[in-house]
């Protein structure tokens, strides 16, 4: 209904973004190949359905009222090469385990939203990158994600290739197909001990108090599960009907708009590449192409809010994206950095609260906390991530708003990309298994520990 009025007001269409300035626009050389890719994408079946999208919107609306919590997480940049069963399974498992810990801590249902099945397009601070090839320093286009070009530093790999949009779609479809089959086949079944095993702390260098706290929490979660099991089949079945929604940054508007359609028996236009597309920090200009595209679709939309945002600008953005004040429609994903959140979050919370616009507040404690080691490696410190989260919770308490979700970059693998946590790598260990082509992710143990800390903080233990 809302997009009908958006359409009438100022002629929105799935292509109207083309008349606006597009930050982070990809420059393809072969325009015919772009058109071929677009036509192909437009003819292929959708990756998700409007029914699922509306269900997620309902769940976000519940989270806005404090009745639910949103856990969003996954890779910074998914790669086509990582479309492998063990990688996908590991991601589901860590999100499932974190959600269990959070359900216990928050006493609320948790909606799991993966940064997966399409997180293939990356904004970059610089459109080009200098490097050495064959002994010479040269400048090439930056790597914009597997939807656009390849990460290897050579001219062929870095040339934007329109057919990668179709390949990205195909890999998203394969990923989703596997996820849906796993869930149907009882992946999250309570009898699958591996998935409910929360003993990450056994080999960690923890203080005795912290170890006792984690062990207590693990035992209560396990007790809760056994209790559910004892209640009988119905509850167990409910628990095993675990859902995962998908999300990605809706950066490449050629890709997103090609899969944007009307559906039978519902009003408006749905972007069917994912349930929850979001607008990144670098593309949230009010008069830019991304805001124009996103204001017309029915999906719930995320918007990253960084340290340069001001309260009036954020309110204007929310009004533009959600003129009908639909609950569950806009999720503001704040990523200020531990050093700035204390000063900059409160005015934004106050401004939006005073405007009466309905939003879900989420915290992304990753993207404002990037640092470089002495050796020049991109990393993030577990303590900064936790500090931003804890400060955000305090500030929400003070202002009288509430945090309804979190957004993490993480993986189920044993990578060494972020430093810290009770068993995490130090700066000198980062080279051991640094696999991200983009930002550093929390590894399996760091992710679970963060969930324990967040749950413990919220329950006051
Ligand atoms: C991201 O989420 O990977 C990202 C680039 O975030 P932001 O837009 O907040 O910088
Ligand atoms: Co990132």
C-alpha cells in the first residue's frame, strides 16, 4: 500500500533511481553485456518470496516493541568460492548458537538474519588501489565484491564483469537452496548435540570468575533445552522450526532492480533478491540513487548510520523511506565506533524519538572500530566491539529507547582476523588464518563469547 502512494507522489518505479546520482556506481565497459545480464536476472525466479518478507517485517515490528530481538550476522564479503557446504553450515551453526544464548539472556524470541545468500557487493573508500604487479607499481580498480569483479590484483580480475551479477544470483540461489534443505531436514533439531554445544570456553584463558559465569550460562541454556524436550513433541517441533532470513547491502542497483517485481495478491513492489536489503554508510544520501530505489520497495530496509549523521538528516531519511509509518519497515543500524558512540548516539536517538517515526534500533559495533596493526593489517579489537555495544545499551537506557538488534561480521570458521576475546589472536597471530577479502570478522569462539557477554550484560550477571 505504501509504495502505491510513493509511486503516486513522485513517480517511483524500479528504475527511477537511474535519474539520481549513484554513489559507488560501477563503471562497466560493455553496456550490451549489462543489458543481457539485466534481462537474464529479470527472467529468473525470485530468490525469496513476499510472504517471507512480510513475515520478517512483522518480526521487526515486534522487535521495535521490545518483544523480540534481531540477530544479524555473517561475512563482510561473501565470495563465490565460499559457496561450500561446510562454510554455509558453520555460519548457520554459529548464528543458531548465538541466538540460543541471546534468547536465554533476553527472555525474548530472536530472529536470525544472515549476511548471506547475496552479500557479494562491496562499497570501497577508494575506487582504485595501488599495488605491485610484475615488479611495477600500478593502479587498478578496487575490488567491489564478487558480484562486480575479482579480488586478485591483476587487470583482468579487477575489470567489472556484468555476467558476475548472474553468477552471484546463481550462487545466492545455491546457498539458499542448501539452507532451506538443511532447515527442512532438521538441521536445528534439538537432538543434534553438535549444534547445541556451547562449550567454547573450555580451552580459553579466562579468569575463574568469567569461566564460572560462562559455565553457569551454558548450563542454564542446556537446562532450558532439556526442559523443552521434556515438554514433548510439540514444543520440540516448534523449536526445530528455526528460521533464517537473508540480508545483504543493496549496493548494486542494477542487480536489485532487475529482481524487483509486483507479486500476485499483494500491493506494491518487492525486491526479491533478499528479505532485508540495507543501505550502506556510503550510499545513504537523501537525494541519491539508493534512497530513491529503497523508498519504493515493500521490504523492510536497513540503513547504516555512522558518526557523520545528524539527527535531522536521520529523521528525514526515515520519513523518506517510510512515509506511511509502517511498523517493522526501517531498521537503523548504528555504527559509530567505541570512541564516538558516547557523544553521538544520544542526539540521534532523541531526535528520532521526538519525531515519532517508528524504527528499530540496531547496533553494528564492527564498522566504526576498524584499526590497522603496526604491520598494516586491518583488524578490530574484541574489547572495542564489546565497548560500543555496552555503551549503546547504556545510552538507550538513558534516553528511554531500546536496542532491538545487533549486526555483526562473523564466521563459523576458526579465522584470525579480529584480535582479543578470551582465546582470540593477538596482533602477531593474525597471519595464521586471515581469510576475509574485506573487513575482519569475529571467529567462532569470539562470536559465541560476544553473545555470552551481551546476554550477561542484559541480564545483569
Ligand atoms: C558493511 O556492512 O560491510 C559495510 C561496508 O558497512 P558500512 O556501510 O557501515 O561501512
Ligand atoms: Co564490512
